[in-house]
């Protein structure tokens, strides 16, 4: 979002359009873009922007959505994200390239995300139905190489246990410090209790298998 705001500022100066005037032209509230900037500076990575509002701002600036999102033109290839491997949603799946090595297959980065620091994994199994199905892609960012951050607790996460198995589960605190319960969404699937995890990262975005554009 920081890069998008920089491009908004750059293009606005080129055409002599203030943020307030641009917000009005794009059909946002008069402080719409200023509020994006404030929220981003406060730590909100998306700043409350969505695909529709980004499209309207791009039109008001006279630029393509692709340029506003990524700084590239329509005839240039879209940025891609590495598919790091697979995670089990019921199936036991070894993690084989779990952290931003980028050597695996690639998928086009969804326009809602910046490709920087993002990793994708493919779901195997059905324990997270009806939300995540086999073959779907999940996008996440690991803020730290190890450990389970407090903000991950209670949320759907990509994680790796001490045995090297990768999972997508809702992560909850276990019976003791350092232990975690891995909860399935499918009522017919098993949960795992008091599991030791190497790391966990919240799922930032889910892309159904039929919507993924592999490079």
C-alpha cells in the first residue's frame, strides 16, 4: 500500500490534482485518500482500500490499475509469487520450501497484495472445508523465521510443526505455554491438541484453485 500511495502522490503532482480533489473525482469521501495514508502510517497494510476503490482512483488519475498497483504497464508481465509447497488440511504434508526461497512454481500475485515478502502454498486435504478446498492457494507472510506471534492465535494460519509437517488450521493456545491446538473447520475432521510448532503465520488471502493464474 505504501508504494500505491507513492504512485498516487507522484501522478497527482504530475496532473495538478490534490489528494482531496482526487478523492472527490474518484467518488470517495473528500478525505478518502488522506485516510488511506493515515491508516497505512498507523500500521494498516491495506489502509482500508479495496479493488473497486483502487480502480476508481486509477481512472481518476488516468492510469491503468496495473500501474497503480505494481508500477508496471499493461504490456509488462504481472508480478508473481512463489508457491512454496503444500500444507495439510487433514493430510500430513512435509514442508519442503517453507520460507521465501522462491525456487518453486509461480502464480500471478492477486491485485489486493504486494508481491514483496508474500509466499503461497497449496492446500491438500479437506479438513478446512467449506472455507479452503484441496488445490486452493493460500498467501501468507512470515514476520519472523520462527515462533508463533500473538496475533496469530485464534486465526487461520499456515504453520509447521516440530516434525516438519505443514498445516493450515485455526491456531489456538494449548494446555501449556509453547503448545497449541490446531482446529479444523470441517466438523467431520479431527483436531490436534498440544502440538509444538516451529512457526505460524496468518493467512492473508485465499484464492480458489480455479481462480489462480499460474505463471
